[in-house]
């Protein structure tokens, strides 16, 4: 008799991911699926995918999902949550979606203390459109629109969105993690679970920023990409808890 | 139902709440600020009601999208420059087949323009200012009472066809106080069940609301589906009013505030024995094309009056298919003509054509 030790979370559909080899999205999707199962949220959660590589997230999650225009996920989530305050609502957004075109929606949803959760996948490039410079591209990093590496005088500085949101009195919990090693993946899972738990406890806005590899557009092997997150990217975007109101009843 | 004296911007808000609207998201802009102000107070006193002064028109329309996905009756309002910002969301509402009501108390433009009443957003409203192949139902009230009635209808039409509905007024309709009688309150529980909303996949398969259709075959099928819906709307929901049209030798075509001025002008020229009537499109899309075409069998002179440089006149010409002469008179920029002034222009045109 064989014992089953590994299976697909039931909140993920039996559909193969389209993501590139070494991409972090598949890992993050799975972590969210496991947490939805463990917290028994499948029947009361609504997800809002972004425009970007993860736009097809609704093909993978077996939960209710509603599309948002590029950058508008926080506003769409706000509308959903105002009608259904007892459901769990989350957005899944990339760096361009959340920290460039959707900055205003994100900052104000945070400031209002909207009781929603955001999973912010930071891979430092616009992946779907072919590797252009993102708001989170670090100085010196080459992309198709920052040839020769991002230069502050020409291209400006990267945006540290999580730190900006932590200043807001409306945010309850913000942590930056990574999915480039088993230890980091486990930490990410804990962070996502905590973010959802805070929402269930009605504490206010919660966000997990996840440093995630994009080997295709970084033009590195998956192994080198994981190493680059440790050696370079996380120096600019340090991992750890950025904001946690802890036992306080809510963020306000 | 007793009549109350109300400012148009309050009328549309009160009618919305009575029609079951419990969610309002908007951003301040003159001349429609009284609508969000009224909603902020009214919805805070209603169980389950939610009002947000959004950070932008873009955020507001996307909150509308979220609330509509969740099944709520939801509204936003703005004025011309703000409506430009909402166009992205209106394209998405159309593609996602989500009901919503969008009020435009329009003002002079382009650009910041001014805050005076104008009708220069006709193209934007009827052609769909956003991207892609879509149509929006556009209702154009001409009085406070009609503003109230059409607001009720707008919510029903939006739900019935799962499509955004625009109420196109102007600064005058928004600011003017008029007596209004409201219809009986809509009972939310008695409204038809929506079997497509996102509420959490409890006791049913999970649902997706999306507009991304990468396969051209799928996208074309979606476009056909929308098209069939628009054809049904055009067939069943065209609204218009005629006035003094039976024996008319010249027909004025005007909507909203301009139509109201035109009625006054027509009364004056009628006193002088001029046989002039009015066709007032109430739904700007669907446009009363058939009605105008039918009139052209006996009336050969049409006089289009708009508070813009000539936008609806294109639809009148399309309807007439060259079967009658079209004269256009427009006053843009927020100029409000008096009925007397307009009667002189109509009279002079009538006499020039030797219709008397």
C-alpha cells in the first residue's frame, strides 16, 4: 500500500501552468492554493488577477475570479469587498501593474485600510511584454528599455512600494519574501497565510511582496536567477517584515 | 406620490437609491458635486450601503466594476473631463458584460473647458469613448422629472442587458431645481436573480469574469454576441418624444436641455403660424433612426439644434439618407440660448425655405 504524500491543492485546477521554466509564478500559485485549502477559503474567496504574465491565473485557480484592467486591481477588489464584506478578496499583481500604472489605486486602497490582501510579485521586469524596465528594476540592471543598465539620471530610481505602503496608517501587515530557495518558499507560505488571516480578522490592508525570478527576461539560467535574488536583488529589496500591527485590533 | 422640489444632482442620487443602488463611487467635479455629497450622506444611513470618494475617476469606475461583479446595483457620476477618465472602465464594463449606471452632467469643452451646460459629449457618449467594438445605452433627460424616471429605468436596463448605461445630462439639469415625484422604491429582493456574479464558489462551480480572449475565434464570437445584444437593444429600447409634429413642414431635432429650449421656440413660431414640430431623441443610443426616416417621407426640412458644434446632426443625416434637407444650428461653450432667440433662427430658416 502506497501512501499519498503529495497532491495538487483542490483549489487549483488540473491545468498545466504556461509559465516559463524557472518562473516564480507557478510556485506562488501553488502556495496560495495550499493556503486556500488549509484555511478552507475556496467557497468564500474571490481573486483579482492583473494584466501581465499572471493574467491567466483564473485558468489555474478553482475559485471565483474577476479580471481587472492593468493596474486597477486594488480598486476592483475594493468594489468587491464593499459589496461582500464577509468574503476574502485578494489581488495578484506584478511590479509594473502595482508599482507603476496602479500606484494610485494601491496607495489609496491601503490608506483606506481596505480589508483586502495583495500578493505582489516583484521580478523587476515587465515579463509578458518582453522584458522592459519595471518600476522595480534595480540600478545597473539591463532591460530592453534600459540598455546598458538602469541609470538614475536617465531612468530614475526603483520604487520601493512596500516601504511606501508601510508608512500608511491603513496597512496592517506588509512583508517582503522570496521564492528562490526551499527555506524562502516556506517563509513566503507563512507570510501569505498571515496576510489572509489578518483579512479574516478584519485588521485592514495586508500585502506580501515576493521577489521572484524571471530567467527568460533576465537572460540567466534558473539556477543563476535564484542566486541573483540572494546576491543582488535582495540587497536593494531587503527581505523581512516591513509592517505588522500585531495584536492591534485594526490598522486604523 | 407627492412632489418635492429638488436640484437635478440630488434627484438623480435619490432616484438611484430608490431604484436599489447601494454602492456609489465618485470623484468631485463641478457641476455634479451635489450627487456624491448626497450619496455620502444617504448611503451611510442605509444598511449595507457604501460610498467612497475615490482617488480618481479611474479608481471610481474600477470600484464600480468590482461592485458590479459582486452583484450590487452601483453608480458613479462625473462631468465631461472626468468621464474621459472613466472611458477605460466603460470599455471593460461593456466587454465584461457588467451592469452599471454612469451619470455625465456635462460641461463646456474640450480640455478643462468651463462648468457651464454643454452637449459636446454626444460623440463620446454614443460612440463609446473607450477602445473596442461596443455600444452604451445613453439616456438624455430634459427635465428633473425625466431625470428621476430615467434613473430608475437605467438600473433596470443595465441589469436586463448586463451593460453600462449612461445618463447624459448637463450642468443645467444638474443644477436646476424642479418639482419631482419619485416612483415606488424598488424592492431589492424582488429583482431577478443574477446567476453570473462573483460571490465565492459555494455550492456551485467557480466562475470567471474576464475579457481577455487571446484566440481570435473566441474574441470574434464575443464580438458577435455583444453585437446581437446591441441589435436587440436597438430594436426594443429606442425612446423618443414628438411635439407638434403631425402637420409640421419643418422638424426640429434636439435632445436634453436643447430640446426644452426648442419646445419654447416652437411654441413661439407656431403662434406666428409656422408649421414647425420637434423630434426629441430620449435614447441617444439607440438613436431613433427609424422614426426620423419615416418622417422624411412627408417632411423635407430638418433643423438640428445642439449645444455643441454639430454632433447628433451626423446621426440625423444618417437616418435621413439624403431624403431631406438638414440645417444645423449649434451654440457650444456653455451658451444657453433663450427660446425667443432660437425661435428667430428657426423662423428665418423656415421663411428662407419658403415653407409658409
